[in-house]
C-alpha cells in the first residue's frame, strides 16, 4: 500500500497485480501515425461490481479504445487493507484485463483506491491526464440522485483533467459525453 500526496489531499491505494495470462505485446509499429495515435491514450474507467459498471466498460472497449491505448481501472473502497474486498476486486479486474486484451488489444492498469468514489476518480484522472473518464450510471431515479448525489454528477462538476463519459444502463439508451 502506498500513500500519494496530491496538492492538499492524501489518499491510499493498492496496485492490482494482473494475470500473467495476458501476453506482453510490443508497441505497435505505426509508421504513418504520429503523436497521440502512435503512443496511445490513457482512459480511466470507474469500476464497481455492478452490471452498469460492466456495461460502461464494454462500451468503452467497443466505442472508445484503440490499439496502443491503456485503460486504467479504478475501484474505490473504504479501506484498502481489507483483504477480502481486495481479493474480490482483484478477481474482477483480472477478468476485465483479459477481456480488454481479447476485445481491443489494449493494455490494462488497475488500482484499488481508498476514499470517496467521485474524489478518487477525479484524483486518478488528474494523475494520469487521460483522454476520457468513463463511468456507468448507478441506476437511481432522478429523485434519489438529487437527495443522495451520484459519482457521475460529482465527476461531471469536479473532474477538470478530461471529458467525462457517463454510460447509462442498457435500458436507458446511448451514452452522453459531458
């Protein structure tokens, strides 16, 4: 576990060791490509154990990722020292990393971060300077979101490092880019 100081806020995180089943792929030789397309982009995806999070991950792989990109999976927890939560989340992130490689041939980096999900995702976006931040909806009604707030709403207002893509659940239609 490491502690990172970002301006005023301090947060703890644990890197997730992803499986060795994913082959190490050399950097693509894109002779015609220059700049961002050649070296790839970073894309932050907020992950939890819900179906809307998986749907947002799938959407990002299909519609956003391209060869040479790196996706950063971020999961917020209340305590990074909780081994049970870490093991469950590591299993989820391993499956997602394998799927990301099989579907879009992208590299995956995963982190479990201690703290409030909205703040954690914004801090990770500030750290990595991604091309986009992708989140799923929580499935709350408008009334519940107004009373309790939402991670997507928080990131929309506070994430200044990248555009925020909020992918609605399967029944709600297309994604909106904020």
